[in-house]
């Protein structure tokens, strides 16, 4: 019997009150959701891969990340694992976006 319990596995543990609240999603959160749908339709991401990569997060990272931060982490990991994007390419693209957002400074 496997007794390992991941940080994501809260079944049977007291978690306190669940507060149901409505809120607007940030643009980046909507984009992460859309990206997940598009990648799924192109057979570049499965829900199982998303879940596996989220569940692979350590407790500290899992607790610090928001819901959609976990999603974008898992999407990124899946694309790297599948060879769709390399870590080097991802780093270059991030640097390009940061330079553009900083006005080239």
C-alpha cells in the first residue's frame, strides 16, 4: 500500500471552510485557460499531463503558487517534456518579452 501523500492530496484532511466567491479573472489567467484548451485540441497536452506536472510540485512551490500559476508551470513542463519547446528557446522568448515590456531598457 502506498502511504505517500502529495501536497495536492487533501482528501480526508481538515482543510477549513471553503469560501465560495465570485471574482473576475485576470487577462493572463484567461490566456492560460485558453492556451490549455488550444494545446489540448492540438493533442499537445492532456489533462493527465497537466495534473501530473502540478502534482510534481514540491509543497513550498505548490503552496506559494496560485491556481493558474500552477497551470502555466504544468503547461510549460509538458511542452518541454514533449520537445515542443526547449528550455533555451523558452529563455530567449522570455528575455524578448521582458525587453519589449521594459521598452528595450
